[in-house]
C-alpha cells in the first residue's frame, strides 16, 4: 500500500497482515450457510449457482448469478492446493446488458469439513484478496477457522488481476512516487495541479471506461455474485480496514443475505475524506509517540532524551530530507515523499517497530536504503524495479469515486494547517488531497453517510485502541451505526486485531464464525 505521498495524501487502509513480512527484515445468529457442509470445486470442474442460492435478483442480472465458472489451476508461483477462476460481472450495474469485466478469484479449501465459505478483503482500497489468500492466509486466520471454512479471495474490480486500472509505466510510477511538490506554495500548488492533470489523463487513456466504475458500491454488488458463485445462500465475510467499508456497504445493499461478517479496523462510513485524513494524522502521531517510548526503553535506540526530544529528532531528520534528498546505496534518490512513505509503513504493526529502529538508525548515519526498501514494500515495488500490483494508482481511482473532495485553495490551506497541528511530524505531507480528484475524469458517485444495514444478521466489529490508520473511534462509530453489530475492543497497538491480537480476539472471532456465538455485550480484550 501507499501510506503517504505528495499526491496520495490519505493513508492506505491496509490490514496489518499485509506488512507482517517486515518482522523478518534486517538492515539489508439465524440461518446461516455455516450450518451446512460446503464442498470446494476441484480443478477442471465447472460450477454454477442453484436457484435457492441465487435468491431473488433482477432478471437482467440472472446471467451473471447463474454463470458457469471454470475452476482450475492458478498462475505460476501459486501452490497447487488453490483453485482459481474468472468471474464475469457487469461493468455498470445500471446497464447489466452492456460491457462486462472480469474478476480474478482464488479458493482455498478448508483443512477439515467446510461449513461454508468466507470471502476475504485485506484492505486498501486496492488491496488484493487474491494475494491475501494465496500468500498470507495463515497470517490472517487461525488453524481452527481454516479447518471449518473454505476461503475465497478476490481482486476487487480495477485491482490487480481484475480488469485493472492502468495509468503509468514502472519508470513513471517511480518518478511519481518520489516527486515532491510543496502545495503550500503558489508555485508548488500550480505544479501539483499540472502533475495531477497529467496523471488523470494517463489513467483515462490507459484504463478506458472501467476507471469510472471502480467505486465501492459496485465492488460490493460484485460480492453478491461471488456469494452465489461460492454456493452460499448468505455471505460470510472477513474484512480488514477499508474492507470494513466494503463489507458494511454490502450489508446496506443486501441485508437479507448477510451471514457472519467480521469488520476489523472499522472505517466510519459517515466520515468525509477530510475527516478521515485528519483522524489518520492524529492516529499516526500517537503511534509515533508510542513507538518512541518503546524505542527509548529498549536500550538499543538511535534516539535519545525525552520522548519529546526523540520525536523532534525524527522531525528534524524528515525536514532535512525535504531540504536535501538523500541517496540510497543503489543510487536511487530518496526524497521526502519516499522517506515518509517508508517511515509510516512499520507503524501499522508494532511487531515491525524494530525494523523502523534499524531504518532510522541507518538514516541518521546518512544511509536511507532501508527506508527506501520500506517505501518500496508499501507500493509493492520489487527490487528489480517492477511493480507487483497497481495499488498506488487504484487507491486514488477508488477514493475519487467514493468521496467528494474539496479543491478550494483556501479550504485546502485551512485543512492543511489543521493537519499540521494534529500531526507536527507528518501532517504537512497529508494535505491537499483534493488536487488529485479535482483533475479526475469522473465525479464522485458516493456521499458519506451512516450505514444501518437494517435487517442484517448479527455482525462483529473489531477496533484496536492504538490503531493509527483506522482510529478506534471509527470502529465505535461503525458499531453504533449498524443496527445489529457488537463491538469487540482490543487494547493494543497497530492496525487491526484478528491475526495479530491475543487469544481473546482469536477465540471471539472463531466462535462467531463457527458456532454463531455473539458476545452478549460489547467485549474488551487486552
């Protein structure tokens, strides 16, 4: 994911599981399909949904719900245990008879007797559920849950393998990520607008009409077709971070087919883009303090003095990179955009704080190479210079459709000042997000609003008290909005809880999915 950069100011809402790899780096209720046994399709087979699974859907969508899906082997490098397929969905749900697009899906069979299928979204927007299942299923689930369920991963429309948004070459994306134009100055603002227009034009040219249909509501409608493809009358769902917004949107659209749904790291659907950015600025500033206090107590910290003095050292380092970019060992220039992106990534998971310590220590000695590597990981850039996904650009493509954003100069300046007050360390680099969407060829199709999902079965919302990317208050708000949700709180640091938290979190989620057990009241795990 792309945590922050000059023209992608909102932080990517990626699940903490997506960055767990950093820990190994060195300085180099009601009727539910879970009550029935579900068999996963075998390689070489075709499947189509039965009428009772499809349910009552508009006639012009029946061809999509009843399509025959061919299940076979997956792409090179994916283990033989997985089954993969392509599922067709309408590009424009207002015109189902028009052009269709393809979704890439991957299925992991249960280790035991499957009670049903759980659809997975790891966050983003722009995160790959295909990769989450093929590469990190054990990191985001438990042995017990995998014994009881099949897991279905998918790349949402516009993402990765699913009729992807295409904007820039790898070389152009390198330049895009590293460029820093300070929009707080008249010249920087004008240059930012020109650059944003260039990006928008390339996205429109290289992506085609799908660029206008990668909004979250359309992706949620796709999930109901995937539910039918999986053979489940109700949708079981595990969504992290942005995936909570996607899941809540599904519950709003299809409350009668909501099965067991876990929303971990809640995103408040009623919050504006500007409110979300401000909340993240506050959240990451708190995370920086928590990291610094831990670092100072470790006995091997490159920072010194009081926590305030240590944070000032970090701010001075970032300011020095802004004034004079550094050079990594591979010869690449590290600008402040790249540096901040790398700095933010380990803050998503407190297990990765030691990696941040290594990166800071090296940078303070003049070597930004590890910070650059962290930034590359956040953007899915491989060491050979190729990008494994389109997460950086599709992040903006989805957000520009999901959120109306202000692009008024005076309002953006006012918002930027508020961001700097909320986060003296990072706030400067999080503002002026409306510039990207001002140039975008498609207007927003969603207006932030409360989601109640009246009529849905019991849902589980999980919030982490020290979550920087989706602050705890958002999970509280999401649980309060939903008519039938229970809030589970994990008192911990980092982004999201399931797969990272303690046994209390794991058992609560597993009991809910497997047995339908819902806590009798809001629950706290510590």
